[in-house]
């Protein structure tokens, strides 16, 4: 977000989706195909189809949803949260880590 225009783009998208809070986090590649978070391993794929979950996720996911992804979408929907990584278009190489 230190590049010119990135903060303005994020601010614009927050306004477009009527978001008041945005969490920015950093993930590290563990070499096993899973994210390492402070709560342990989480392997949730939400895919790119958001039919019925338009308020919870965008259309810029990758692949198809798995069981943990379904649980994540349900958790976010029931708590009025948004899966931010699916809101913005990213190069394919950056979608999967």
C-alpha cells in the first residue's frame, strides 16, 4: 500500500462496499500449501462463485470452495463480516500462495 494510488484505491473500494473497518494482515508461505496463522493452520478455499453470499465475499477468488471455505463463509455471513481477499482483482500468481 506504499505505492502511489494504492491507499486511494483501498479507500475507494471501502466506500463502494460500505466498509467502515478494514483489517490488513500479512501471511507467510509455510511450504505445505497452507497458511500459518496465529491460531494454527487454516486451509479454506472460498472459490470465485459468490451466489447467495454477495454481501460476504467478492467474485475474485480462485478455484472452487472446500468444506473449510463453506464454514468460513457461513461464519462471516452470520457475523456480518467480509472476506476481503475476494473483493479486489489480483494477478493469478498472487491469488494462491
